[in-house]
């Protein structure tokens, strides 16, 4: 009897399953621009086919760009990743991206972050400012904003310069030896040292010449990052339980060490708090604890997760930026000379880092010098435009009714899908940046007043709105440049990243000359001289490109040689 019932029910169940699948696959998002989906695999099959035609390991942003190109560059497109994960709406228009990142009646602090951020929990913690929402997020932003204000960061210039001096010594070593090295490793170790000192006044010794000489914390952190490689990064945790266990175990070991550092910092500050004195230490952790008489369990875990977040984002973005920046300078002689000329004008003709340090630390003009590095700032903006480390992923829950309007006047309800503001595509939009959108042209930013150390950048209520007067000083729509994202949930550390970059370029650019090795190396003529192309850059034998290792990083670690300038 039961067997007969099951036999009768099975066809009905299968019919219901395929009917529901058909609706989800072909009807739910039918009005969205998209490639033809597979009934069972959605766009996973199409994505795989694009992967097979691409360079090995090419970052998914560039695969999505090829998909958008095939569709005629729509302002958004659907990429259905079910059954592996949620369907994804890839946003390729700055106008649509602005609607997602800004405040709205539905979302007073902009569209909530995507639940897929949970994959980073071992790196950033479950209470990270990156994943918190609404009032919880606002209070965290308010608590930590003072430590990231440009005015406060300028007081930390000695720390940045101290760590940069070690970086210069390492480059001197490679210049003397003629050895090849991976520039990304050096820049990331430099920026990790800087963020450790700025956030906690701790010396992680990340720039030690031998890995064995680095501290235990650095070794644990490196092991954790190795478990976030490109392979299988988009697959659910249950498909790779061993990988998830390793992440969890390493994350907990890092938590224990950070907890000890936070407890020590609080204990050091407590006597000063009780006596009514201002804490001497000005690192970000000290500032965040200065009004906390008691370090409760909740405060400890919340603080630790923010420190984890700052350590990750604070070293990664700037390290990647510097690697790409020195690569672009190495193959762009006109740009390199313009940077050096500007530095000569500001710091004098002597490129000695000691001279740069002295002038930057001069209380009467050091901050002004950084603000006057207009061409160097344009170079930084252009590198971040071409090579943004990451975009942002948001999600409006099903039934929310979150709708955006595209430039052609059409409306789309985005409920239930990952909303991916793809900075790589948005920032290379030919409709905005012209026919040279894919070219390295820092001059495009000269005279543009938006994006770096602009007023309100780190205000937790900031919506990055633009007045009519401000718009007159901008060459491009403000939303078309978004490497730190926009709206109230923009990157809290964007000013730190760009201040660091300017200081490091000031110390390095006139002292060293970088030469690419392997991918991206220069194509020489019969006399061994580099050959200029019609865009004023040296021709290269091949292309360096980004792969995904949590964020977008150069595929070969930016293999380089370096020599001292005469």
C-alpha cells in the first residue's frame, strides 16, 4: 500500500520540482539582461566556458566583463549561480551602483551587506564592521571613526616613515644583489607592519628578511590567508569541511593572541582613565578604549573583530595598490618623470629618504606637502581605477521591494539576489572615461577634486552627495570612481591607504627603478632598448593580470628586479 502511494507521489513530486525550477530559472528574473541559462546549472556552465577561454586563474571580474560585453554592456545583468549560491545581479553602471550604496527610505544606512560575506568570518570576525547592519554598524563606525580621520592620521606619519625605512633597506638589498623578488610580498609586509603599528602600536616584524624571523602572529595570519586561495572560493562550506576547519582553527588561534593584546592595552590605559588623564598612546585601539572603564566579554570580542578587520583590509588594499603603482611607473616613462619632477619641486632635488622624512615631519608644512602631491595623487587614483582590489556585495531580502532604475528608464526589483557593484567594470566604462578607459592615464584626474581625502569621507552619516558647486570641480561622475565604495558604508580606512601610498612613493620613486620580470616584462629592440608604443608606454611581451585571493592580486606576485638610480 505504502509502496503504491510512493509510486503515485513520485511523479507529482518530480513535476512540482521541475515546475518550481523552471519558474526560478526562466521566469523569476526573466526581464533581466542575461545569457541563456541552463535549467539545472543556471549560468554556472556559461561562466565555466568563459573561464576555459581566459588566462589561467583570471579574476572573475574580467570574466563578468566578457559576459557583459557579449550582452552589449547592459547597466546590470543576472548571473544565476544557483544551486551553488544565490543568484547575482552584476552592476556595471555607476548610476545603478549609486542607488545601491546610498541611503534610501528602505535602508537608512544603504543596502545591507550580502550574507556571502560570512565566508570571511575567520578573517574578519562575526562582529566585523563589514557585516554589521543598521544601528549596530552605525555605533561601530562612530566608535572607530576618530582613529581614521585625516587629522589624526597625520600625527602617525613618524610610524609610517619608520616602517618605510625598513622597506627601503630591503629594496637596497635587492638592488645590490640583483636578485629577483616578488614586489607584492614586500609591499604587503610593509603595509602589515604599518597597520599593526597604527591600530595597536604593535611591531609585528612582518618585514623581517627571513620568514623564520617573523613573529608567530604573522606566521599564523599567513597560514590563514593561504586557506583563502582562488580555488573553490565560491563553493559552499559543506563541500570542503576540511578547509573550513583549518580556517576556524587558525582564526581562533589569532583571536587568542589579539585578545591578549587588547587586554594588555586596556590594562595599560586603565590607571590613566581612573586618574582622568588622557591616554598617551594614540593608536586606533587606544582611542577606541579610552572611555571604557571595564573590558567586558562583549566589548573584547567586538573590539577584536574590528582589529581583525582593520588588519586585513588595512594591509591588503594598500599593498596591492603599491605593487601595481610601481609596475605602472616602471613601464610609463613619461608618468615616472612627472612624479619625480613633482617630488623634486616639493622636497628639493636630493632624493635621500632622510630629507623626505625631515620635510614630512616639519610641523609647519609636512601635511601641506602631502596635499600638494597632486600628480602623485592622480597616479594613485588611476591605479585604483584600473586595479580596484574589490567591489561590494549587498542583498535586499525577498519581499523588501528594493527597486533600482537604469539609465534607460527601466526598473528592476533586486530582492533576493546578491548585488555586486563590480568596480572593475564600472571604472573602465568607455561611456564615462572615453576610448582610453582601459589605459593608464593619470592626467585624467588633474583638476578633479573628488575621491581622496575629500570632506566627509569618513563621516558615518555621509552619503557622498554632491553639491552643484562641487560638481563643477569634477571631470567625471563621482560614482564612477569607487575603489573604496561610496555612501555611508564606504571604507573607513581610505584616507590611511592614500596617505600611506603618497608617503611611500615620495620615499621610493626617485631612489629606485623597477624592472618587471616574467609576465609583463619589457619588449626590447635589437639594441636592448625598450620600445615605446603610441600611448607613451613601453611595449611588453605579455600581460600581468589579476587573480582572486580573497581580493584581486597580480597573478605572479609582481616579479621584479630593482636598481638604484645613479
